């Protein structure tokens, strides 16, 4: 059973997508993760130093980009895919809402080892 805080994290993304559709392309939500946040198969996911809050996780389908691409059409995009993998997407849930005016998606999801992948 999800807590109210869990529901807030989960429900925020659909709301952001809806707002992006209403506001046009300039309002799109982009989530990025730095290269340092990856953990390979069998490597531990570590809690950020000094963070004692809730750690949330969810399974995702990871798309591995196999070659450099930019401004490709939807038809060309599949040629850029190098493969697929299962990903454990981790979030420092309390960091997500530190600023009540703007959700901190990149900060909350970008800590070292916060995306673990399977071979």
C-alpha cells in the first residue's frame, strides 16, 4: 500500500505531462541522469551521504542509444537504438519536494548509483 508521499511522487509525472501538453513544447519535462548515477549488474545502490529520507525505486525499460544522433525523425530513431535493458530507477523522494514551487526531478534521481541496470 502506498503512503500519501508515495502517491505524490507517482502522481506528479502525469500532471507534469498534462501541463506540458497544455503549455506547448517549451514546457516539456525532461529527466536527465548524469553518467555517475549508473550502477552495473550486481553493484550496490548506495544512499547519498547525509540523506536519511525515503528512497523510492521502480522498474523501467531502459533504451540503450547505440550511436550518436540528433534531430532524427521518428522513423530514423529506431536505427539509433543499440538495445534494451531492465533498469532500477531510484529516487530520493524527500529531495523531490524540497522546493514546493518546482519539483526537483533531476536532483532527486541523479545521485551516484541511482540507476542500476541489468545485463
